C-alpha cells in the first residue's frame, strides 16, 4: 500500500513540475510572442472596442485609421484609404486573423494603452489612448512602382542609401485589405483563403515578394564579384581576360556561354558594362569560392535584413565549403547563377552600399511615433548594418556602374542629367518558355546618391533581358524619385515612362 502511495505521490509531483514548467514557459519565455500573436483574441477584441492609432505616410497621407461601425457602443473597424497600394506593407487588423505586417510590428503603439500622466488626476485615474505611426513611405512613388509593374508579378524597392529610409516598396501580387477587416466571419474567411492561395507563378497575395521571395540575381551579382576582387585580389583589376563566346569549366565537361553567344573579354572595367559572362566566370575562378563567399556575406547575404517588417528572408550565397570540389559552381556563382538567390530588398541594399561609399544602412519604414497630443515620443535613428567596402574601394566600382548606364547594357534608359549608376541582370532559371528572372539595380545621382533602387520581374520569356523588362520600370522609379525629392510633381504621362 505504501509503495502505491509513493508511486502516486511521485506522479503527482511530476505533474506539478510539468504544470509549473509550462506556466513559467508561458509567462516568462513565450509571453511576448503570445501577446503579439495575431491569433490572440484579446488583441482583436481590444482593436474593435477602442480606436487604434493612425498610420501615416511621409507626406501625411492616412494609410490606416479606425472608424466607428455605427453598430452601437464603441465598436470600431479598421480602414485603409489606399487599399492594395500599401496593403502589403501596412497589413491589416482583423477580428478573426489579428494584426499583420506593420499593424503587427507596431501594435504596441497603435493599440490603446496607458498614457503617461499629465496631472495628479491622471495619476489617480490613468487614461488610455493609442499613438500614431508615421512612415518613410512616399505614396506618389509607390504609385509609380504600381503603374510601372503594370500588374506583372515582381517587386520594386526604392530606398535612401544615406539613412535606410524605404521610400517605396511595391510587390505584385497584392490584395485588398477591406474584406479581411470584416466583422462577418464568412466574408473574412473567403478573403483569407483567396489571399493565401498562390497565383500561377507561385506567389500568394498575402505576402511580400520584395522581402519574402528570393531569385537568382544574375549579372547584378557581378557588382559583388567586382568588390571581391577589389577587397581580396586587387591585382586582378588589370588582368586581361581572353575574348570568348564559350569557355570550358575546370574539372568537368560543362561549358558556359555568353548571352546570345556574343563574344567578349578584357579587363573588369571593360567587361562590366557589356556584362561579359565568360569573363566574369573566369574572374570568379581567379578570386575563388572562399573570397566570393566572404564578399557576399559582407553585403548581408545569408542574414535576414533587419527591416521592421515581419517575414523577411535571407538571401543565399553558398558557403566556402560548397566550392571545395566544385569549380564550375564557383564560375556560375560569380555571375549570380547556381544556388545564389537574393531578394529585391537585398539587391537594393547592395546598390545603396556601393553608392553610399561602402556603408549599408539598416532598412526601415518607421519615421516617428507621436502620442495622442501630437508630441513625438519616438523617432527612428539611422544605424549602419554592414560596411562591405571602404570609400576608396567603392569609388572604384561606381564609375564602372555609371558606364553600364552610359554605354553598357542599361544604355538609353536614363537621361544624362540623372547621372545614374546601374547594373542589369538576366538569370536563367529553367527550360520552359518563361525561364528568366530579370533584374536591374541602380543608384542616383552617382556622385552623391539619394536613391538606390532594385527591380525584379521573375519568370519572363526567354527572349527578354533585365534591360528590356526591368529597364522601363527602373527608369520610372529613378525619374519619379528624383523629381519628388526635388519637390516637383511627377506624372508618368509625358515622361519616358510607359503611360
């Protein structure tokens, strides 16, 4: 009998330990995550029973606000005046699916919470209200990106390389946030299912192509290959690489050919403007997999960019060990193929770092937070994320990218007065009729850039190139951004952009 009681006591004690451990786990280790979870019913209830703070764009445009439903009592519903133009960034607040994207990221400010007391009366009876959030986003530039992409799947990112401000970030597919905010379960559920269903290219509308999808960067990666030369083997800058249409890759029966079987060669300065694949493959073999991997990582590859948006993913460049017995992989990786993949955000950061004399700033959407009385209670302070190059090293790459825009693969897309530095990319990704991911990255003015831009349109026809597909979009964004920064009204009609 005593033995049974002893076993029973041990079991009870064990169960008590399990309950205590789970309680500690929930209260101390998972409390913050559970509190912020979109599935937490307390969040959605608080959002409907008290008005959330407003979200503003940089120009003061309201991007999100709470309005009374008129159903009696204090019941509110979230509205998004710009709809799908900014929904992939701002997100939504749903009574069934919680808070998403920036609505979730800054929920602590946007939800009603106790305010600092301003008087003795408020000390004795604390007041609650929500703060307002102002972003760095420029709606006019967001519209340029939307119109230039013209419904095609892809993404465009425009940022200020000096401080990391995201000026525009638009992706297709996108979604209408209105039905997701519906208080009617059936309405919200239909929208939720639809917006989580992947389109023909494999992208769900309820996602952000610019930060959550990666693609082979193609020849835009040659900027990083060039930086690897400058940092680790600068003697290769003057080496003349043989002119070729096709080269054989070492330790294999594989070959690598130029686009349209063109013939090219020369020094790095001569090969970057025409984007010579055979030449840069040989450059990669001379640099080696270890230094290429170090260069990619110095620009932020293999790390999640620290942007204030949930769901961002890391770009990928293989580790040095991948190339130990894989020299063809070195050649392919040097031109942005093989297993190299990057997001539009990451490629914009690469362009920005080169233009900003080797300093890559942390990307962000937050500008400042104001309290209910309009007082600024938090202002974003720019921080450095990476420093892949010194000013002297980046200054060797900038003129090469300027030449890409002047007489290379991006020639004819930019007015000379814009002083653009650019690089195109066309990555082969399959054997079907749509097997290229088309890119362009750029910064301007090249002498002192205020914008860095990346454009990607995946799954394009085999006959297309980065210049042909991404070039017109890039032109619109560069012209639009520079005009807006100069205080001018920019319209695509009458410009070199497609209207």
